[in-house]
């Protein structure tokens, strides 16, 4: 195809500026600024990937020297994506994209509004042979057939009649000029959504003991709790283990209440969050705490064969076997001092005398071997502190709690909108093209000649195929008619 088919002068698309833009406008509409901001964001994002963020930065921070640690803290490098300077970079990029789009949009709008002139001569210069053919019929009949065919195929057909000449033009894919602006807008929305989530969103944590209800959470990076505006109850927590005691699956049965009334019930698992009133609840951890019951063995005197086993519940005293008073469970600890295992605080209230309280341990024999003489020297840890009885802990009730991560990000819908728009923008920018097609019917001494030409802003191969197809279809009209 000749080069004349693809030439399109740009002088008609840009009007000379009437006045010089303001400095700030020129600054924010600069492509150089866009490139600089993208490079800076790319470098900082790599740094944010290499440098551990938030809680995972503790081990890394311990290896830093005092000066380096102070620099990292000053620059907020341990929580970079929530830092003021990173938000400022995102804001500058958003403004830059918006101003660039506004500055260049009028040119795209003129190209969109511009209608192809049916009687242009330049596109028909140096046409290849397969894009022009002779018709044996008369000029008027040929022009009527061509116009009918084009009107049926194209909606926005423009036509012009001259003496011995009929000119037709059509424009297709004009919206492709807006693909790049749709991409700009989508990136802008993603940035805005990210900033909204950064400023207005939060990330919190809460532990709910099985069977209990909470109405507030601890907010990350804040020394405060935040009310939810509703209540969450954990009716049941379930955990399943592999043979090596590694957790296989754990889940929570949650109930959401508003003003005491059950609104929704959900089962939450790892990687299967639940959303309620704009907040997303993730299953993140679990644990256990001592319950309100303990089974305690009581040995009167030195005769271990006459020991008895009693189930104690907090706040409910039980009589001593010999009737000397009562004993009760005051407190419990799942792992005393982090290394001594389950323990229970026993209070003995004799009929005569002062109350005596002491800790008893489920692993008492192992602890005695590990710390010989330690318990006998500390009455508060001696299971025989109230003679003639010796107490020992048989079992301590444990209650599971579920650890939930609670997030709210009001910018997520905007970010998702941006992602859908960017897909549409890329399709328009890379898979659509603005094509202008011209068809000319001319009366010649040897009959009637039909010529087909076109221009595209990209994808010339696709245009050539369309022109060949159009030429063949027009030629077939007259071949079948013959």
C-alpha cells in the first residue's frame, strides 16, 4: 500500500497556544515528572519489599546500629506504605496524571469530533491495484449499489456527489483515542482508593474467648481500642491437628449482634474471611486460656492411698475432707512464669485461723526434680502449706479463644473500579484503532471505476485486511449482478 494512504498531517489537530500556561500547570503536566515519580516509587517499593515492614521488622531492627535505627525510624522505613512521604508521592503522581490528561484531552477530543471529508484526493494517491477495479455498468447504477452496500454495513456514512463522481467516507473506532485517558483515570482512581484506605481505613485485632462477646477491638499502631458499633460472639471454636500436633484446620462460629439481636451468623476459616458492615474479619490465630474449673487431688496426711479428687469451680468453696474448713479455686494460669506449666491458686479457709493461699502445679514432680528444695522454701508455692493436707493439680480446664484480624478499607470499591477501567482502557488503547475509510465511484471513458482507500492511527496490517475485504465485497456485488 502506498505511503499516501497512511499520511495524515498533524497541523490541523493542534491549535497554536493563545497564552503560556502557568508554571505550576507546566510542572504537573510534564511527562518528565511522571517518569521521575514512577522511578522513585519503583525504587521505594523495592526498598519496602527488602526491608521488613511492621511486626516482621522486629528481628531486622535488632541487627541495626543505633544511628541506622534512628534514621530508619525517622524515615518510617519500617512502615513505609503508611508514611507521610510515600502518601505524598502517590498524591503527586495522581495530580500529575490528572493534569496531563486535562492538558492533552482537547487534542483527542478534536480528533474524535473531526469527520472525514468524503472528497479527499490524497488517500487515493498511489493506490495498489487490488484496491481499485472497473465496473461495466453505468455510473448512476454503480453509485447507487455502492451507496446501498455501504449504508447497510456502516452507520455513520458520509457522502458527497460531484459531476461524474460519488464520494463516500466512514470513520470507525474513534473511541480508541480515549483509551490512554481511561488508563490515566483508572490509575488515578487506584491511587485515590489507596490513599482513602490509608487515611480512613484501619487494621485491628481482637481475641474472643469461646462463648464470650466483644464490642470493641484494638487498633494497630494506636494505643487505644475502637468500638465496633455492634457485637461479635464466638459460639464455638474448633481446631483439628495433624498427628505431629501441627494445626490442620481451625475455624470460628461467629454471631453478629446489633442492639442485642442476632443479625448474621457466619463460619470463618483461614483464607475465608467474613464481611459485616464494611469490616472484614479474618481468622488469624488462636490460643487457650485457663477456664473456671480445675480438678484437684487432696491427700490427708502422709497416706496417699486415701487421696480424693475434687472438681473446683471459681467462687464455689468445697469442704475439706476432715471438716477443718473449706478450700476453693482463686485463680489459674495455663503456664506459670512461662516455664512451669499449668498452675492453680488454692485458698484454704480454716474454721479457726487465717486463710492460707498457695499455688499448686500439674507438673509438680518434674518441677521438684528440676528445682530441688525450691517449693519447700516458698510457702506460696508449697502444696503442703496447710497441714496435714497436700494438694496437687490433676487437670486444669482450658478454654480456646479465636484471634481475629479486623480490617476496614473504604477505598477498596474505588480501587476495584480502577482495575476494571484499566482493563477496558488497555483494550481500547492496544486492540482498537481509529480507521477512516474512503470509497470513490468515478465515471471514466472505459466505464465506471470503484476505488477504496483508508487511514489508521495504528495497526496498518489490520487496516489493509479490512480494505482488501471491503474491495472484494464491493467487487462481488457487480460480479454476481453480471
